[in-house]
C-alpha cells in the first residue's frame, strides 16, 4: 500500500482546512479503503470526518427531507420520516449488505466509484484510473457495462442505488467550500458523464465537503418504490434498476419521477417515460407504452444487448407496481 498520513478532525472548520491542503475525506471507508488496498487510489493524506455533526435526518418545509452526509445507511433505511415520505430512497439504501449499511454513509454512497473490473485491475487499460490509457471494457467482456451515457473513453456503470432514487426525485447536494461558502447543486449535475474526461466523476471542487442531500417536497399522496434486478438474490450489484414516484389524483397521473440504474454511466433520468405518463390514467397499456421509452438512445455493446429489453421490462414492472399501490 502507498504510504499515507492520517488525521482525524472534530469540526467542519478543521475538515475544510485539511481539505484545502489536499487531504481526502473518509468516513466509513467502504470504498476508498478497498481502492487503496488495490492501489487503484493512492492518496497522500486521509482526513477522517466521521466525528463531524452531520448525522441528522430532518423534515423540511412542505414535506421534503434533508439527510446529513454522515448519516449511516442503516440509520437512514430505518428512519420513519424517510420511509413515510420517500420509501423509494429508503428501499434503494437497502440494496447493500448489512455490513456495508452499518459502515457506509449517505454522502459516501453517492461518492463511490465504479465496480468495473477493468477500473479495479491496475494491469488493465482504464481512462478513469489513468487518463489516456484507453478503455479495456470496449473490446473486452462488457456484460455489466453501460448502454446509456457512455463514450469512446468509458462505459463503466455507476454503482449507487441511492443515487438512482435521488436522481428520480430531483434531489440536491449541499456543499461547503474551504472558504466557508455554501452551495446547493442539483443532483443531476453532481455526477458527471464520462465524455472525454472520465476521471472527472463529480462536479465537486478541491476541498469541498458534502454536508447533506435534500429531497424536495412533492404533492401528496406520493407513491414510490425501488426495484433492482441482479444475477443473484444475495448481495450483488444490479444489472438494471428503476426508481419510480407517482402522484395520482382524481384517477390521473399528475407527477411522474422515474430514473434507472445499472445501465448507464450515471443514474439515468427518464424524462421521455415521465412525459408519457403525465396526464394519463393508469393502465397496463400505459405502463408498457411508457416503458418502451426507457432505453431511448441506448448504445449496447457486444455482450450487454440484453440490457435494452431488461431495462424496459424493469421500468414497466415498477411502474405497474407503484401505480397499483393503495
């Protein structure tokens, strides 16, 4: 392992000062420690922020919710406010194993890096790990890779289930810079598509600290749920997933928020599916017709063409399940 220094901070001010000097923030360490062990990442300084007071889940005006960056995933999944207001987000957080949920945090979850085997194999070409080296997945075994949002430089999928729910619900990420300035970034702008710079994964500046994620209020009743399909029922990363939230009033769909995971380089919002739903009355035909738009623009690779139909079926199945909720 590459030599590194370690410092533990007890205040946001201390953390930001260390971040300004180039330190890498770490809390649960469920991703970064693994990457360091495999020499995929070699930070010089780790800044342990696990003692910072960013562990509250609070309801916001109008029925939204704010989740502190250091809230453990296990705590969030059990929180009555989150389960009542946005069950899709709580369910998405349950996609990880119990051990990971106990250690990992909400902020760390959305910062996690891809599980692409070529990225984690330091002997393989990977533009995300080493810019300009190439992408071994393009000509390799790419069954688990992206059919949406990829480029000639990277087709690695984003691994977070929670991020799919946040994308569907149009959440925001609260950030604080080393100079103390705060900003709120739409989640859709927080995670970056690879383009020709796949090593730039988040729209976060040097030393910035994630303080919370916020889900806005929606008209009630809002029915929502998350579905992930995977190779085996035990803990594994999804081949396709769907986060769906519907506001149905007077027998008509007034709001529709839909996003997909496991199929794209970032959690993938599905605006064409949403447009096909709004103003319509729920029906089996509607779910099927809307879901056909889920794979619009897909560019499947040699080994993952099955994901086109899998994504459409996953979205259709989840639209029907949410639409039939009491």
